[in-house]
């Protein structure tokens, strides 16, 4: 049963509407589709993502399309909620007004020692500048803060799916910024895998960076997945699609290698 629970639309930074994405999923033979608009509630820090005012209208749009196509596909309402201490949380209570079917918790901004929030995935140039300005160019310190923040999210917030658990390697092809074989990096993955296993949350295997041409492997990396699998963590395959063409992209590379859930239970 083909499913994809990580999709974005024009309600945030996607390039298509809810109905257009749903029709594309139906055409590709998907039985289940979940929409997960970016959000940083309770803050309105990102005006292109869901805000307090936009969230109810987004929910109504998804539910209307779900009703229209219920005989062809099962559509779920979700959000991809950022976790940034003191600014935004992925905790379920913050989203009670729209009652999402699920919440993806993600880290896109790292709270740095200088007080600045360093964005992880805008561009290689932006990331390098952020680390130079806030970590004196030391990527190991930045990456450690990224995983420390992710563990805090996993340990303290009530949500369902952990989004792109090692997004910090998006621009690190060929170890341009740090060496993923270093002991300190593997130690961060071990500690994060332990926290995830204790939380009983689901980890998405996210093919978004493959579609965009940044990586040849999914998030989490093969090594990180092996650590999670050894701890009994459950996976769900997702595309992080921002356009119809990306729905289900490269799923054939992973669907026979792991045990996935086509749904999830709270």
C-alpha cells in the first residue's frame, strides 16, 4: 500500500495546491497521502509557513480535498512543526485548534551560542556563513548543537514522526564541511538513536535530498538507519515533496530494505 505523509503545498513553500498534489498521488497509485505544511507555532517567525491565522484555513482546505477524493485516496492532515527552543515547538497541544492527524517534528534552525538561529538547509553558502559567524567556523560544534537540539525535541515534545533526522548533512556531500566517519559524529548519532528509541517515535526515511540532487542516500543515512534499526525503531518512507513530480521519488531504492509503517498510531 503506497503512502507518503510528508508533502508541502502553496500553504508554505510548496509549488502546487492541495488538490493538485492529491491528483498527482492518485495518478501515481498512492493509497494514502499526508500533507505536512511547515509551521513554527506559536511564533509567526516565518510568514511563508503556517501562521496562527493561516492554520485553520490550511486545515479546512486539506479536509475539503480529502472529502472530495475519499473514494480514490485517503488523505490525512498533518504539519511539519519546527522545534526551536524559546521560539517554536512541535508539541501537540500547540496544534489543538486544528487537530492534526499527525505531527512531524523537525529541526531547521539551530539556536547558536551567540543567540542567532542558524538555518540548516537554505544553501551551502548560507550554512557556511552561519557557522563562521556563530561558531568561528567549527562545524563540529554546530553539528553537536544540531543533534543536541534534536534530542531535546524528541525527549520533551509530544509528536509522531521525526523529520529528516540528519538534515545537517544535506550539503555535506564528499565531507565538504565535516567527516561523517569521525568518532565524534558517530557518537552524536549513537546518542540520538538512543533518545529516539526511548521515545518510541517513528523516523521518516526521507528522499527529499535525492530529488533535489544534494545526496544519493536518504535521511537518515544508511549508518544512522542501522543504529536505529538495531534499537527497534520503526520507519516510514516519505518524499518531502514540494511539487507533484517529487511525490514518492526514489521510493523503490528503499522500500524493500526496511520495515515501514503505512500508517501510525498515537
